[in-house]
């Protein structure tokens, strides 16, 4: 083995420099992203109108007032009372005599009547639903009206 074959040996001063420089190369990674259309979706809504009959029970209450003359002397004003579903409201009047007395002039007899009626009213109910269609990437959706 000669001196030139030994890599750890330093060259002597009198020897010419026979070594050469080897450039080192380094690779770098550069990453880029871009959007690619792979498909399209069209979503539209549709409103359906459904005709239905709305049903309800309606009550109507009427009041009948009957004046019943009494013309009887009483010591004190009678209270409002109810007899057989009839509300009786006494009406009194003071009459001047030698002494003051109450005279029951009349009574109001009030009867209640309840009437039930079934009614049907047409109504429109709206229900919205979505329609989703898948389109090819190169297909443009048509314009909506």
C-alpha cells in the first residue's frame, strides 16, 4: 500500500495535491394542492299542496230571558237563585205607603241552551321536500325557473 492509497495520511509538502472536491446534492420536497371537481350535486325544493278538510265542534250558547210578574209584598229582597237549570233574578221596588215595604214586581227567568254544530272547512297544507340529483363533473345544472 502506497501513501496515496491510505486515506488517513496527510500529503507531504513536496507532493502535489491530487484530491478533488465532490459537490453534495440535497433534494427538497415541495407539496402543492389544487381542487379537482369530481362531481356536482343539485338540490332543489318542491312544495306540495295537500287539500284536507279541517273538522271542529263549535258550540253556540243562547240565552232566553222571560219576565214573570209576581206583585207580592216581601220583607227583604230575595237572593238570586237557580231552579231546574233556570237562574232567577228578583227585581224589587220600594213602594211608599204609611210604611215602606218591598214588593216583588217580577222575576227574570234565564234559561241556557247549548247547541253543537259540526263544521268542515277546506284548508290547504303545504309540505316541502328536497330533491337531490348527482351530476357528472363536466355537466352544468340547468337554470331554475
